[in-house]
């Protein structure tokens, strides 16, 4: 016993490099024992360095193991530290170059030692972006041939002095729930931005949409050319459970801050100027760079709203306003369009009209059959269809319960196409049903009925008429008036408002009058209303909110695409881009990851099991997406002032969670 005690207490030398002393400075050697705790090592380092300064932000980084030694009470023996360990004593907060959705480049001092999730919390708190759990960091797409000429648009705005005031580790280390209350604003901005004209200018650039660059600049930006290209973008998300340093991010490296989860909660324009603007910018660039598909008619409407927003943003600053009842983006848009009036609700006669319908039950292959006309009856939260009106007194061909379904528009006003795409829950996944309406009035009533039915509401619900009016208002925006004249034709930069596909297809003199025609339908909107309207149309696109990953399903010999959305998983054939199967999260019993073979396994109701390995991304990214969306669904208006960080890590961290 005496011999083992003397051996364990034997002193040995530990060399530690101190980053602040410079790369040329020799490491500091301290005499330690194996039972000395990490805090004791740091104390010896500080004393021997003989440098008087604030060392509170410093910690030990183990280079070979690529990990921080943050548990200061642990001994060297417990950490596995021996004499040959290459330790570096460095600050935990370092400068980082951050690219925002609107193209603004900031230099911030952020946490490199805590989980990325917590680092994002600190960044969002400083930039006044509420609901930070909806965002994350990803590595930027490689830029080619940019070394010779430095683009002037990449001007870097240094906010390291401001960011040094925010330390998310100190704020969160003792609290599993993070406060996300409304910020205190002074002159429309947080106090830390109101200290100087320089920071005020930066905040205005954060909270007000900036003019689009020239079409030539847009054409040079990276655009995904295929589904695989889109999938590769989602392989760049950082792991929210691990720190920046542990993922190879170095001081002054460049990362992107983006909305990762497409479910926007508790949106209040009065307090969310930066959040709303950056959300709009991310949507706008997704459309301009063709990351999400839209029709020509939709592109012209997007261009018209962009033009309107640009005009308002260049005028005097406008304060975004909201009502206290705005719970999320959907309710904000509902308040914008029409006030609910339950006393005047009317059940429409259109519910008794004949609708032509074509059933396409997935996962069947595409067929050449056209639409076939049936007599439809909508009652409670289900629809029944018959061969004819005369047979509607008997048994229907089929009755479809719409509760839990999804209703998506497939509309072209100019072409008089008014279709409703329904995704109906089924034991094996989701079935697709298409309803083709005869006219705009019929479409508005049936779409409103389907949306209410998906929430378990009937036609007698007080919100039905307001839903119909909302849809009609949306359709009216896509109608053009060729006889309307405007004097703005000379000032509009048309090709900056549409994607390169349409810039190549049409000349400016062809696009300008069509955009200005659509502009007449949005010209009376305020800045806030215009931003919300743009986001509403973006959310209505068929491909909205789908994050793609190339996977290989168990038992399959070919690669396929997995689409991850806020409420379901989609299996897509890589060859033809056709949806093969859909599974909803609310039918999911459990999901597991075999970290050894990097395979994700999911069990659904009805003994449905799937398993796949990831090709273009780490399985941790897919695991985090699924867990993240389930976490987002647990948020409620009653608990909107707190963020349960502990629950987020339980759902997304896997075996590598904190």
C-alpha cells in the first residue's frame, strides 16, 4: 500500500501551450500529480505565466483527442491525461465570420467550447432573433474562382465588442430551460445596438431587407442542379450536440446561420424584425437560386412582392407592428387577411357541388388516366363520393376521413387550374388524392373545408368563412389586370426579381409589365404585411420545408432520397423524382440509430418498420432533424417564454448527447 501510494503521488511534468502568448512562445511546464484536478492545473499555469489579466474565459483543449477539458473538478487520472498529452490553454470564445440569409457578413465573438445549440442561442440573443431553436449553423458551399477578385458585397461588419457582452455558457449552465421572453427595445432596437451610429447601421441592415444584387451576381451564385445537389447542402449542418472546436471549426472560419426547422412559432413582428426579415431573405434566395420549385405565375407574384418590399425598405424606416393574439405565422397571416366573425359564418352551397376528381393512390406509378367526374358530399370531417347525384342517397364508393390529412394547393389562376392535393393518413404511410375544382369559388370553399377538416373541425366552425375569404384573397393576388398602367416601368430591375431560369427565358421588356400587373394586387400592403404575404405563398409551395438526404434503404440495391419535413418523412425515387411512400411522425412509435453501422431504424403503427443508411450526410443529421421536429411540436403558446434545452438534447443528441 505504501508503494502504490508513493507512485500515485509521484510528480511529473506537464507541458501546456498558452495560446495568448503566441505561436512562437515555448509551452509552459508545470509539475503535477495524477490526482491533481483540472482546476489546479489551470491555477498553476496562470501563476507560472506571470501575466496579469482576466483568465476566466480560458480552458484546456486536448488537441490529440479533439475535446475540451471543462470539468475542472476531474483529476488528470480520470481524464486520462499523461505527460505526452498535447494541451492548449485558450479562450473559449473566439471570433467567427457569420453569413446571414440576407448576405450580410458579421464578425462575432462566439462560444467554441459549448454545444453548437448553445452557441446559436448566444448568437441569436445578440442579434435579437427569438426562437433560436429554429436555426442552426452549417458550413458554406465552396465558392469557385473567388480568389482573384474580392467581391465588394462581402464587406465584414465587426461586432466582436458587442458579442463579448453575451456569454451563453454563464447564462445557461444552471438552467435546463432557457428564457426567450420579448426583448426590451429602444428606438426599435436592442440597447446594445443603440450605442453608436456604426452598430445602429448594422442593426438596420439586419432588420430591413436589402436591395437584390445585379442579375450577373445572382447568376454566379451556387445553384443546385439536381436533387442530389440539394441533398448535399443538408450534409453541411453542424452537430448541435458538439462544440465548434470538436467539429474542426477554427477561429475566424466562416459559417452560415440559417433557419433549419421550417415550423415558425410565436412570431410577433413588433419584436421579431430581424427574425422576420431573415426568414423572408432565406425564402427569397431559395426561390431566386431555384432551391425550391415554383410555377411561372408564382414567380411573377414573388417578383412583385419583392419589388414592393424593396420600395418600402428604401423609404423611411417603418416599425413592424402586431397584435397580442399573434401566436405563430399562420395566425399572424389570418389576422392580416380577415377578422374572425363567428356570428356571420355561413355554410357554403359549394359543398353540394359536383367536383371532378382523380384518385392517385401512392405508391403506385404514374398513370396516363385523366380526371374522372364523381358526385361529392362533404359532411363533418370526411368526404364521400358517388358515381352520380342520383346514387348519393345510397352507399358511397368510398368515404375518406380528412382528420390529420394535409391539403396543399395546385393552382394556376391564369390557366384556370384549381386543384387540391390531399395527403390522407394510411397504415402503410400516406395516400395522395387530387381534387380538381371547376372554378375559383368552388375551390375556395372546398380548400377551406379540407383545411378545417384536417384539424378535426366541421363546416359549422366559426372560422370557416374567414378561411374561405383568406383563400379568395390569396387567389386575387395572382390575377393580373393588363389595363393597369404604372410609371414604375423604368425603375424596376426585373431580372433581379426572378430566378435565372426566367431571366434567360424572357427579356426585361417582357417580364416588366407582367410583374407590374401582379404588383397592383400587393401595392397597398404595409411592409410587415408584404413580408408575411411572401412567406405565406412560400409555405404554400409543394416543396416547402423538405430537407433532402440521399439514403440506401435496407434491402434495396439503389440509392433513394429521404425528404424530411416538419410532420412527415417522404421516400422519393431518385431516378424519376416520384414520391414512393410517406410516413407521418404522429404514427411513429420509436426510432433508433445503430451508431456502429450508422443505420437509422424507425417503427410506425401497424407494425411498419423501415431502416436506412445515409449516403450524403451523417446519420446524426437525420436523427437530429427527426428529433428536432418532434421537439418543435412540443412547443405551446402557454410555454412560449421558455426553451427546454434539456429536452432538445434528449431528442436529438443520441448516444453522444450531453
